[in-house]
C-alpha cells in the first residue's frame, strides 16, 4: 500500500538515495554531485513549513518525493513555486510519482500557492507524461538552457494552476 505524507528529517537518507539516482541517470537534473543525507536533512529544515517536501511510502519505505521552492523573489510571484519530483528506479511507473504530485498540490494550495512550475529535460519522457497526466500544461521550451557533461540541454517548461487560479 502506498501513502503520501510530509517528509521529516528521518527521511533524508531515502530522499538522498532517490535524488542521487536522478543525478546518475542524467535526465532529471543539471546537478552532478551526489547529495548526502545530512545535506538533505539541512534542506528540509531550512525550507521550513512554507516549502514542505512530501514523500510516498510503499510498505514503509520511501519510494518517491516531491518538493518546491521559491520561483522568484518579487512579491508578485509569492504564490508561484518551482517544484521537482523524483521516483525510485524500482517504483517508476507504479503511480508513486502521481501520488507525490497530488500530495504536493494539496500542501501548496493549503499554503496559498496558485501555481507550480518546473523545467523538464525533453528526453525525460516519463516525467513529461507524468506531468501531463497530473494536469500540467507545456508552456514552451528553453533552448540550450544549460550544459550537462559539456552538452547543451533544452528544458520543457510546465505549469499547473492551483486553487482559485485553476477555477
């Protein structure tokens, strides 16, 4: 059985393990350096209640997580957050990513957010399909947005409206 809940510092090792899979796969992030549980625990604490992280557990083990952070510092964007979602390799295609996103929607809407955005590598077709099924729309593509392993990478921009903005 899968359940979603807010992450706690005790989840840091599992979150780091899943994130490091994303780094290794080279289709989910521009990051190249693995994260430690201590680094993730510090991030969870630093983000506080305004920008929570959610995890999905299956049989007591964390198999997916999602989080968000500020989109921009200007007050006009206070209700917009940029999110990420990562799923353990063994749980991909199981619905865990969708459950993580749905939990993220609830948590961020409850905190007054009206939009979630993200950038996804075009090669990450699983993530693009996940986001489409979760109600995101493609806004456009940043061309040559950054380099990964000395190669230019594009990013597909997606957004989802929450709460009153979605009605």
